[in-house]
């Protein structure tokens, strides 16, 4: 595993570059059709994101979430996550653990966390048409799986805070930018994880359901 990290890092960075380029092209294609996109009470959305653990040798983070807007400034979000966690451990080569002259190797490995999360978001800043900056507090619950050298499965949970930017490129589609800080007190691999990512959000509603609200909000603005 030790010699695979440089190759893995290059591959992850290249994948991220391709994703950013694709999102940029989508944004350019849709920016001309932007109208008065807003947060509407009761509207649901699905979003997917790809990111990295900043201080974890570019470990991958994947997320799929469902959101429900309470009103124009708050919404709930719940999702499923996959997160890699790089770590090192001592492997006994000779002697015993109680022997002062025991010989160890330092091994590198990568654990994997699978967890669900729930977050409450509040809008911090917006131009009320296409751009939103939202902050959140939340919690997560799941398991992490790793080898050191035997396979281990451990329960993890903890609080989290995050920032999420939304840029609506059509009436239903937004490009997301995310930053997140997790604290996992029961983890044996990493207790603090700082994540960033990019993704897409798609609003789930029928046009006729919100025609009157769109008209009234447009009149107000």
C-alpha cells in the first residue's frame, strides 16, 4: 500500500479535475437561462457530491443526500456517505509486544467509513435569485472498517458543521461547493476530518405546484 499512494493521489486529482471541468461547462451552458430560482417551502431536492479529505492524503468522500426546504432560509438534509481514512500502524516483526527490543515496521493503510448524516441548514447570505451560502450543524452515525493488520469494524458517530454554496444554473439544477468539519470521538483512525467537495443538486417538484408562489415572490423582488 505504501508505494500505491503517489499513483492513487494522481488518479484522484485527475478525476477531480475532470469533474470540475464538467461542472464548469454545465454552468456556462445554463447561466443564460437563469431566472428567479428560490428556496420554496416543502420543496425536496436530491444532490450528489464528490470530495476529498483535506488532511488525509486526498482520501475520497462520496455523498448522496435528500433535502427538504422548510422556507426560503432553512432546510433539512439527510444522506449516505463513504469516506476513506488514511492511517499508519506498527506491525510487529520480531520479539513480543512486551519486549523492549521488539522490532516494528510502520505500515500505511486506508480505512473506510460508511455512515448516514442529518443536517439543519440556515442561509447566511444570498442574492435571492441564483446564489446561496448556507451554514449547518448536524450529526452522523455509522461504522469504519480497517486492517491493522487484522480486519476491524468500529462504531463511529459525532457532530459536524459545514458550509454549502448553491449556484442555480437552471430553475431546478444547482452547482454545489461544500466544506465540512467532522469530529468522530470513537474513531481509532482519525478523530477530526476536514472535507471539501463539489456536486450537483436537482429540485424535485412539478411546475404547477409552485406557479403561484413563483409569481408572488417575483412580484416582491
